[in-house]
C-alpha cells in the first residue's frame, strides 16, 4: 500500500499541470473561509463564491472582490450571460489580482435560471462560447468554464461533447465538469448535488476525445485517495462540500498531490496560525462569528469534535470574545498529529 502510494505520488509530481481545487460554494467560500483553507494547503486552487457580472459592475466591487494576498492561487467565479458584461467583469477581476476567471454554467437554482445563467446555459452553447470569447479577449488570465454533464433530457454524452467542442473553439482550454446532470425543474439545488447519478465515465471520455483540453472532474469526491485515482485519467479534481465540512482532508494535499514535502500542520497549529488574521479582521469590525463559522468542521471525525463545534457556537454570541478564546476551545486530543492526515 505504501509503495503504491509513493509510486503514485512520484507520477503526480511529474505532472506540474495537475490541479486540485476547492469548489465555489455559495455562503461558504468567502474570503474568511479561503484564508483558513490556505493555512491547510498551500497549493490547492481556491474559488470565490459565485458573483454575477451585474453585481460586480453595479455593486460595491471593492467589498465583493476583497481578498488577502495569502489566498493565491485564487479564482473568481462569474455568473452571467451577456458577453459584453462578462468581459468587463473579467477585466475587473484581473485588475484586482485574481489568477483565473471561471464562468458558471452549472448552478441549477431557479433564481439563477431566472437570471439566464448557470446550468440553463447548457442549452445555449453559442451564447456560452460568445461569453468565453469576449472574456478571453479582455484578459490575460485563464478563462475556464464549470458545467454539468447535461440538463433535463439533454443528457447524452454526444450533447456534452458538442457543448465542449463549441465552447473550446472560442478560447476555453479548461473545463470543470460536475459529473451529474442537473434537473432544472423538480429538484432543489441540494437534491441536484446528490440525486442525479454520477457519470465519471462521461468526464473520462471527454479527456480521451479532447486530449488537448484540461478536463477537471467535480462531484462526489471525498478523499485524497479518490483525487489520486481521478488524476491518472484527468487533469484535475475539484472537491466540494467535503472540503468545507471536513477541511482537514486537504492537510496532506500538498505532499500527495503537489509533491511539496514541507511540514504538515496539526489542527492546533492551523488554529494558532489563524489567530493573527482573526485579530486583524476583528480590528476592522468583522464579527467573530463570520470568521469562526468556517472552522466548525476542523475536528470532523475526531475526539472532541462536538465540544469544538459547541464552543465555537457559544463564542459567536459572546460580547467581547476574541481570537484568544479560540485556543481555549481546542479539544484535548491524543491524536492531533500530522501523521493522521497523511494516512
């Protein structure tokens, strides 16, 4: 088992283009969450929550696009369907220092559907292609697309391949494929993350048929073992909810996926490293609850996990609670060692 893993690590280390990322998640991957995740993995690509092009062009862009330099590499996900607006928003993202701009063609929510963006755009491949072309002409950073394998009854591999071919022909070289189709009517966004079956074979076939493209798989991936398995056939893997509910799953990613053999941090060391950031943000008026809510899963599956979650919940409503109180909340543990993450 160990020899097999060492062999796979060497193979992955020889592929500098192989990528691991954390999915954009609404009400999850804000700047506080991303800073915290960066303390766990130095190399994993992080994504913002989806921002609409309209909000970026007409809203408080300094607030919407704020991030810490430590978050790099970090990508902005955009929702929209107007090529001109998408190009302007992409240019703003580049000017603010983002490393990639990603177009959302995968969100199945009715609100998104009503705004004519997200997964419903799979039925309009030419419009997606035009948005990609406009963004690609406007910026020098990569323009990528995150999509499903299909929508409703448009769920054949042939339809997916035709969509990818059309969009790739207008400048997109990287596709992040959620390996489930989306039902635009009848299922909630939560159900659309679980109910439609995973079809990893569709994603693998895309890589075979379009070897010149970077194909990244998303959906149902919960461990680094699964990440390594997919990377033998594909160019990248995106982890979604597991990285939020169990963020320490990323602790060994730098070593196993990226070949960086620096020291693995314990959970306590991660909390300690987060304290100065909490202090800075608190001084700027950020409520402690906005920071600590992203830490609740740090001890997932470990002794003391429930006490940790309860302590964070209590801290969130205590007037005058500070970053130092986080240290007192850390559970006493027998197994808080880096080796548990590498296993």
